[in-house]
C-alpha cells in the first residue's frame, strides 16, 4: 500500500495580520484544556493567558526580532520567536499545534530556527529560558543539544500577562546551545 507523503512545511516571517492566529496557536499549545491534547501544556503550572495580542504584535514589529511561522498547505502549524542579541539569538514563544505534537515537527522547526539565526545574524549560540519544573520539556531540548546552565531567573509573579501561577516555586532556567 502506497502512502502519500506529508505536505511540505514552508517558513516565513509573521506579519501584523498574523497576530490573532498566532495568539490562538500559542495559547492552544500551552494553556487550557485544548493544550492537554499535546505534551507541552503548562496548564498544571499556570492558568490564565500565555501571551496576548500586544505581546505578539511587539515581537512581530521589533527590529531585531522575527516570529517565524511554519505552514503546511497554507495552515499555520507552528511558530517561534527569534531575537538577535549580538553574539547569540534568543529562542522563545515556541508553539506547535497540540494535535501535531509528538510527530517530529518540533525538531524540524527548531533546526530551521537555528539555521536562520546562523545564516541571517551570524549567531554563535541559541539561548532560551524554560520553566525549571518542566523536566520533560528540558529533556527534549537537551536531546536537541541544549545544555542546562543552572542560571535561574524568577517567574514574574503578579504580572498576569504571563499567566496565573498555580504554585509558588516557579522559575526559569537558561538553556544554551552552541551553533556550528
């Protein structure tokens, strides 16, 4: 029996008109019951929103930033924020549609993000912050070559733009990967 190959992914920079769809994608991957269809949910750690239209629009509009969109057959299936910070780039706002998680799409997106920051900005390292309590997610990044640094920053308690914490010990850990 012949199988039809999956449609190819295309990548592009997000535009202001993408903001509503991007907010929906990011929220679906991290918060609420819809996020539980995938494995990246933060619903047990944080309630409320993950981002908002103003925050996403600011990333889209920033001069040294890009919100990279992955599409399949014209449908937005994933995104990630790339920010040029001199010798390194910052990787954030990574979201894959929950129903598509676990199928290898994330590996393709992160590889394209790394290729993009090397080619366009000459970045030598990729940095990201991950909630320390997300052991499974950190392990996934470690398998992609990211190293834990032990450098922690506090979660922004009291700022509901980033969610409503469900516990009082949240903090972010910096992960770093040297880019070839």
